[in-house]
């Protein structure tokens, strides 16, 4: 029966019990919460003691701590998962998060490219090859402790090389890529010496 004035604590415990039984898939995860969780998973993978574990098992085990205060009614859709996940971080971690695992990475042309944190062991930077001319250092996050897997894209936006060694790519595989791509995309820049070329968004 419908209750006129239900006890908020009983509602909260009922919702949490349901999530424990059904799993975290019962929650409605907005993109912001998904990306935050992925970023935290990447940091935890690199430094398990310095950042919280946000795996399904860990979150379910600690559900009373991080999620309880976000349950404000019986409506699961109303739970603010982004704020709930941020409650796992102390003040210092909150301050360091955007520096250690930024949403975007600025490439030599000045473009801010969104980092794909889908694989916590290998975050990806998808960027047009021409925007990386002259760059020898493989992009990194986590104060230089986490190399990004660079997906160098063709003018059509398709990966033509995947590398964690940008300098090595320019010295070796680039010339095979150049030979193939010049015929397909003759209007784009494929210089003989990519390290001396000016990066371009074109």
C-alpha cells in the first residue's frame, strides 16, 4: 500500500538492498559518471594504494559508504552517481584528479583531444597523424607515469597506426604509412621528414 509519510531511512535501505541484489547495472549511469569511473579505474590500475577501487565488486562492498547519501528518494533515476563517485575521494585526490587523469590532452596544434579511458590499463588518445608532426615524446598522464596509447588517424578518422612509442614510429613505420597514404590522400601533408614538419589540423 502507498505510505503517506514513509521513513527516508527505510526507503534508502530498500533501494540499497535492491542494488546489492541486482547489481550496479540497475543504476542509470550518465556519461559523466561513466567517464569519471573510467578515469578513476585508470588511476587505481596505476596506483592501487593511492586511488579507490571502482570495480563492481568493490563498489558493491562499500555501497553504504559512497552511495547511501545520494539516495534521496525511492527513484533510482534520481541518484547523482557522479557526485556519489566523487565522494570516494579525499580533498587531496579531488584536487589532483584533473591533473592526473585529465578529460582532454592538448596536442601540438593546440587541439584538445578527449582521452578514451575505456581500458584502464591502456587509455587511448585518438588524433590525426598530421597534428602530431614534430612530437617525439609519447603523450603521458599521471605525472608522466601513464603513457597514452596513441591512435594515429587517417584524414578519414580511421586508425592507421597504434603506438606507445611515437619517436620510434617516426623513425620506422611512418615511411610505410606515408607510402600508402600519399596515394589515397594526395591533398594532405605526408612530409619526408615528419619531425621537421609543422603540425597542422588540415
